[in-house]
C-alpha cells in the first residue's frame, strides 16, 4: 500500500490517456475533413498511440 | 465469527490466486496443462515433463519429472539440484539453499540450456510457420500464380507488409533485403501472442528474455547494415551548426540504443499486463462467489480477452512497423537540402 507508487501510477495513466485521447481526436477530425485518407490516418494514429503506450507501460512497470 | 472466517478465506483465496497467476506468467520446466486434487486429497498433475539440459562441468540431461514439480531434489551423476523460484541451483542432498542479505539464493547456478515450455512453444510456432508458408509458396507454382490452401488467408497480409510497411519506410531500392526478417517477426510475434491467449498456459512474448532477443536482432540488423549516411546522421548531423552537432552526438548515440529498447519494453509490457489483467479478472470470479459479481467479472474478462486478440495483432504490427522504420533510417540516401 505505498501511496507514492499508487499516485505515480495514476499520473502515468492520466498522461497516457490524455495523449492518446488527443491523437484519437485529431485523427477523427482529419478523417472528417478527408474521408478518403482513412487508411493512412488510421495507420499513423495507431503508430503514435503505440509509441505513447510504450512509454506508459515502461513507466508503469517502473512504478 | 462468520465474517472473520470469511475474511480469512478471502485473503487465502487472494494469495492463492496471486500465486497461481505468478506461476502462469513464468516459464516452467514441465508442460503442465492443469492440476487437480481428487477426493483422497492427492494432487494430480496433467501434463508431461520436459528435458532439462545443464552444463555443469559436463553436459547433464535429465527429465524434469525428477524434480516432482519442484518439491524434491534431483540427483544426477552425484550432483544435486533443486528448483527455487523457477531457477535451478546446485545444492547438496538435503536441498539446502543459502540465502544472502537480500534474501536471494546464493547457491551456484549451472548453465541452464533446458527445453522449457516457452522453448517448446517457439519450436511449435517455428514449425507451424515453416509448413504454412512453404505450402503457400508451393501452391503458387502448382496453381499458376494463384494461391490455394490454408495459406490463402495470409497472402493479403504478406502483400500488406510489403506494400504498406516495407516499401514506404525502406524505399524501393533496398526493401527486399529486409522482407524476410520483417515477415518472420510479424508472424512469429502474432502467432506467439495468440498462443498466449489459449488455455495452454504459455506466456512466450510476455517473457523479457524473448522480446530482448527480438529487439536485439532488430538492433543488430539496423546497425550492421547502416550506410555512411546513417552513421553521419548520428555522430555528425549535417545541416546544423557545430555546437549543436556536438550536443546532438551523444543524444543520437543514446537513441541508437533506446529505440530497440522501447520495442522490447512495449511488447513485453503489453503482453504481460494483458495476461495479468485477464487472469486477475478471472480470479475475481472466484473471490466474489455470488451470482451477480461472478457473472459481471466473467463478462468483463470476456470483453478484455477480445481486446487482447486485437492487441496481439496490433503489437505484432507495431513491432514490424517500427523495425521497418529503423531499417529505413539505416539505408536512407543523402537528400540535398532545399534552399
């Protein structure tokens, strides 16, 4: 029951959530503007999300 | 009184589930599928033992059934070995383990080359991939350019990897050199991730040694096939003033190591965390023991396992994509700066 560890893990999740949420939001807007580019936008969104998630997991494991 | 006994039962259950999850996540020296305790209280194991290969002043090969699931000391040619926390230590006849200050065992460890459960799964996956893709390749010759058989499902995926992962990142000139590696790691990681979700209880990609080896391969291939432009970009970045070049060089050098390291951590953490969450939810079913709680946690566990199937494919795709990106950096030609 280490409070600093729990708080740290919560902060990491907030950061990751905000980051991926922003990426998802911009991806949605971009798809709305140009529906034909759906495939490329989805690919780029997944890559960026995976990079952020990688950092998030590394931090969670350290915590 | 009743509530107190329920609470002790609760904590025992939690500790039991935790021990079960830890056992499930680790590699093991025998392929045990399940175990049960019958009415006489005797513990039965369903599974088969695997060979243990040790190098300890000589090659020692024996079956892991000598350990009796970690309970007894194995004697081979006069030397005694015991398993503690899933590692083999050299010990004496009574099986004493000497602990040092941090409560880690201080016995000498022989060099362990055993065929463990993960190694068996890697062999099976390798054979599966070999036969699957060999039949696909052969069907092209016998069917005049049209794929047939079980490999038909993988043809669009192979083409996708070539057209949308390899060529955009590596370029038309050099992509063929790397295609075999990219295809191999994509299907290897994907199949192993899916195997991890089956009830067989294997956890291969959640093992940091295995993801370390895959990331090491990407690292070696990137740096051994890097051309002069690649190394120039690391140590003496063109197009920036000299003080910046000196600052950038150590950062870029760190980046050479950190990029494959992030590949390693991403795959390991995703798979490990997925397994832990899934098994904790299933264990939650047993802690609740009520109609509503167990049903809800079952539903949640089911939904999460569907997401895990998606994550299996996604992680394989991301690993392959980023490896292709790093290979693209390694073979990038020099662009003239547009002024």
